[in-house]
């Protein structure tokens, strides 16, 4: 009896072991598949991490939301900054090529293509090289708006700021910043403003709408210049910033039309750290 029981128990144990191994193999494979799938989903989501300006996904969280956005938290050449204490060119001979460079807009009109990317209204542009800084040429890729302004001057904010993002053939970025203050109606923006997308992700194509970028810019061409970053994730550094000292004007209605869609899409001021803020103008002395 005992032998028989032993034998039965052995058989039973063997059977259980075999089932367990089969289960392990099956579940293992299945778990592995699930793990790979989960990883893929995570990677996919990580690439599309949602950032914004709300608590939880706002500027103070950007560096933690995605490992590719570490610079947002740890970078030391970040934008925007307060544009105070600028030095006129040829001060210490540092970054000489930067303050002595010339800024020249070459192309003037383009086809409008407005896209509400959830963070701002962005107008994409593919008109070739439009900007020359010294001998370096840049192509305008897109321009977009923030409200209130991201850069400040002596702590003062303007109601809006326009950013024109340029890239060179060797992938260097140059961004022109234009302050917008409340004033007279600015007809140069009518074509964009009458086509402002109302829904996130909505893409608006207007093949035959021409916009004259020259009219977006102030008369006084003096600029603040410094080395900074993108003001949105991934906060990439090495961006040449050129912010016009003189603001342009939009009417209260125009500003409010934008603010109805976006308000508070500005990153807080970042420390200047070991950087020099330059002022290239000669027409107007800074205090
Ligand atoms: Zn911007």
C-alpha cells in the first residue's frame, strides 16, 4: 500500500511538475509578450508625453516628464530670461562673432498654414533661407505666439510675444522674438487672426493667403541677443536669441482674440547664469 501510494504520489508529483513546467513556459512566453507590448506602449507614450502649462504638466515638471527633456530641469543656458543689464557690443571681446553679426530678413511673403498644436498657434513656413546673421543663413520654419510674453524687460511683461524659429543647414537654431503690446489695430495680422484654429490639433491650410512677415517686425531693428534654449520641451540649448527691443502693436481686440484660445502659455524666467546679454542697437541707449 505504502509502495503503491508512494508510486501514486510520485506519478502525481511528476504530473504536477510537468504541468507546472508547461504552465511556466506558456505563461512565461505570454508574460514576456505582455512585457514587450507594455514596453512598446510605454516608449510610444514617452515619445508623446503630454506637457503643458498646468500644475502637473507645467514648466516645473517638464524635466521629470520625459528623460529626453532633462535640460528643462538641469540646463544652465535656458530661456526665457529677463532682458536687463544688457551690454553693448565689443565689451570684453567675448563671443565676438555674436554681438557683431548682422540680422537681415530676406524673404518677405509666404503661404499661411496655421496649426493649433495645443500649446500655441503655430504657423509653419517652408520658404527657404530667410535670415542672415553675418554670413550664416537660416530658414524660417515656423512662428508662434505666447501670452503673456516669455521674456521680460526689467521684470515687465508684454501681453504677447511672437517667436520666429529659424534653422541653418547645420541644424543651428536662431529664434527672433517680437514683443507685442496693446495699441493700434495691426492689419498685418488680420489674415492669421481671421483664421485662428478653434480646436486643438486643427490644421488650417490657406494656399493662397500671403502674409508679409516684414510687417510683423518693429521699425527699430535693435535687438537683445544671447545664447539660450527652446522655451518648450525638449528645451534644447545652443539657440541664438534675437529679441527686438521695440515692441509691435496689436489692438485690445486682437490680443483678446488670441487670449480666448491661449493664456498662460509662457515659461517662467530662467537664470542668466554664466551668460552675457548683448544689445546690438546704436539708436537707443539702454538705462
Ligand atoms: Zn516660443
